[in-house]
């Protein structure tokens, strides 16, 4: 018995510093940070991942003859340090969302992110915590004694192995699954008590999302359209980015004057403001996964078994233009490991099925992207759907507008939740909102003489020191009304040209009647089908915002697990 225990514990004795470092970070430092940041209301500290630490230590021990034990050190520091940074930056440990954000970030966004205020200090702090723990582990004395002192550690590893064995089995199920919706359910999740398990589970969900691609292509190819009246011959769909509607006078009379063009259109009777719209997620790709698909929670099908609305429009006889400032460019012109850029837009076959034209070049500023739009007479020559996807108010906000739009400054901001640096960020966000207003106003002006109806909405909201000393978006397990209000509520605006108002008074009346109805961006395709007069198998009046039979009592689920309306009642 003694020799067996000593043999099992030999890797720990030989790689003592590594084992202590892994144990210190995964069982003490990171769980403590989860509590401090509110990332986990109840982290699984009752099942410490000692066995995970042992396996990595065993790997380093086996690599020692090849003098490659340092690889495990590097991997451990990067992995654990990365989760510390995620907790500091996103208030979240490793998850599918966090890994998705990393995988989807291109060089342009990564550079802007690192230049953002506070990011480098958070990165420095995460590095200091991680290297400090490594230094502390290296200075701890080596264990002494025989089986009597090694037996408790052996029993702890044995007990942990039983708990982690369940998680490894669930991970194997995750990586071999066909669709993400099943493995995302709680009953299929591993115990997320370990940074290593959390990282692998998040990675598995992203891997499976890529596997879904082939089935989605088949579904879209089988798409059928029953009828189409083309009652709105020209439809504009404008999609903003990170739009906090409470920073617009359209929704908040006390807000700074950030939307003069849109306010003017409202006064002229060309803009209808919807005041009860939300996004299902606070992440672009996840929202797009729902927004562009006819899938909705409770439909009884997997997401890959539901078609994409641009493909429906194409099969109905519309030309579909997609001009994007986030998924265009050489680096995006391939199958990305994500839900949006790869799975929906840039996969070659899906692109052919959905779009008549998709741009290949992005622009620094959204206004420059207008040059790639077709002329009004070209677009109006036959039924057309134009989708214009902006970079909007995506962080870093100061990179979203030219110098001429530096209207607001820290001195013009009155905010009790942050300091002068924070007020400068608020000013930059409002400048970006002001510029976004100019872009949208210019685009609508380009087609104002046509028989056109337009929809503007954002992929999600953004928190800008609105109720606490916090900016951007968070992914904490704890959802509050304030987080839902600022990060999930979105603007929803309907634009109607003068010609459209004359030719389609019935549609204008339906739009006006729906402006106070509760809406979630998941149901966007059905409102678009209504405008176009498309009859299709997925169309149901209860899902159509513009229909008198729209179901206003349907639960609006955000982040897959929170009923928004019930939350706001609390």
C-alpha cells in the first residue's frame, strides 16, 4: 500500500511547485474572484478539482525526460491567467460566450480592445495575480514524510477523481454531439468547478456549432415559399451595434442630443418609435443566430432545422443585398469558427443561398460604407431587401467617429457613477451615437424618394456607467433588472417614406398600432415576411409583430434562462 501511494504521488513530489500553483489558482484564487465579481452565485468549491491538477502534474512528470515539462507550466499560466482576466474584464469565468468573443475577434477589434481604457491595467493585474501565485508556489517547502502524510492527499485525489470522472464523461458527450441546443441544457453540463473543465466545455460548444453547418445548408436549400405579394417592394433593414437606447432622446427625454436626424424624422411623421424591444443575448453572433433564423424557443425544432430569412426572400423573388462593416474583408471571407461570420454569412454555399450581393471590403467609419450601396433607382428597379450592418457604437467608441463628431467631452457629462476618465468614455459613446444617427439619416435620405419601408434595430445594448461604475457588457451568472435594461433593451424604429405612406396606408396603420407591443429580436423574420407579403411554412400570425393576432403574452427569454418580463416585474 505504501509503495503504491508513493508511486502515485511521485509526480507531485517531482513537480511540487506546479501542483501547488494549479491547486492554489483553481481551488482558491479563482473561486474567490468568482464570489467577488458575482460571476457564480454558488461556485462548485465543494468539489475542488484536485484530480485535474494531478493530471496536469502527471503530464509534466511524463514530459520531464524530454525536457518539455515547461510546456505544462506555460499552458497552466495562460489558461488560469486567462480566466482571471476574463473575471476582471467580463465578470465571467470561461464559458462558451467568452471563448466565442475571443474566437470571433478579428485583428482590428483586438487592437481596439487592447487600447480601450482599463483593459491593459486589467491585463497587468491578471498577470500579476497569476505570476504571484506561481512565485508563491515555487517558494513553498517540499512535503516530507511517508505514507502517513501522503495518505490524506491520495484520498483527496481519489475522491476528486470520482467527481471529475462525471465531468469528463459529459465533455466526451459534448464533443461528440450533433447540435449545441442539447449539450447546452443543464442536465448535459459537466460540473463547472474547474477552469480546465469550463474551458473545454466552452470550446466543445463552439466546435459543435461548426458541425451544425452542413445540416443548416441542407435546411436552407430545402426552403420553400408558398406565395409573395411584394406589397413592400423595397425594404431596408438597418442593424446597429451596441446601442444603449437610453442615451437617445427618442427614448429618454433627459438624454443628450445624440439623435437629431432621427428625432426630426419622427416629428415629420416618417419614423415610428417602438418602445418595448429587447435582444435575446448581449453578444452579436448569438443574437444574429436567432435574428436571421426562423427558429424561436418553443418551436419544437433544432436551430439547424429552421431556415434563414434572407434565403426566404431570395426564393420569393427579392434581390437581397448585404452590406456589413463587421463581417466583410479578407479575414472574414472564410469559414470562421463562430455562429455569425462563419456559420451564417461567410460560408460559401450559405452566402449564395442568401445574398444577391455581399460586400467584400469593410470601412473604418460606417459613413464610408454608404459608398458601396446601390443607387436608389437600381435598388427600386425590382423587389429588393437591403440589409445594412454597421459597426455602430462597438467598443472602442473613440474609433467609431471622425474628429468632426467630437461634440461631447468629459466636461459636458454629469455622471455620479464614475470619475473623469469614465465620463470621457460616456462622452465618446455619445459621440459615436451622434455619428451613428448621421449615418442612418444619410442612408434613409438616399432612398427617401422611393416606395420604401425600413427597420432599424440593434444587436444588443451596452452599459455606459448608467447605474454603477461599470462599462461595456458583462457575462455574470447573476442577472439583474439593470443589466437587462441597459444591455438587452434595444431601439426598434420603423421608417416609412412619404410615397410608402400614400401607397400603403394599411401597413402604416399596422406599424403604428404595434409600437407598444413587446418584441424580441428573435421574431424579426416574421415582421419582415409581413411587410413583403411572403407566405411560408414558418409564418404564424402569433409570431408576427404587425399582425392583430400577435401573441403579446409569449415569454421573452434572454440569455436562454431568464424571463425578461418576469424579471422586470420583480
